[in-house]
């Protein structure tokens, strides 16, 4: 049986835990010139980290998100 999960997130919410981003993620966020786009990217990334943590059970230091440039 296949399991499907669906989440929604308010990307206009203030990024409450921005300090949880990696150095690379902070550098990438800083490249967004538009502050609204930057904030939405940060919030989306934080939600992704939260969802992965809950579903994998891996501690934060064991999870590393890779992204093509």
C-alpha cells in the first residue's frame, strides 16, 4: 500500500526559527533580493526540515539537505 501525505504551510508567516538553517541555507536566502521572496523561501525550508524530522526520526545533525545549484 502506498502512503501519501500532504501538507500546507502559510509562507507569509514570520520565520520563527531562522537560526535552525545551515550556513549554506542562510547564504542562499541572502541571495534573494526581494524580502518577501526571501522570507517565503526561509519559511518553506524550515517547514521542509520539520516535516523530514517528523517522518524520518533522524536528529537534526544527521539530516543534510542537498540541492543542485
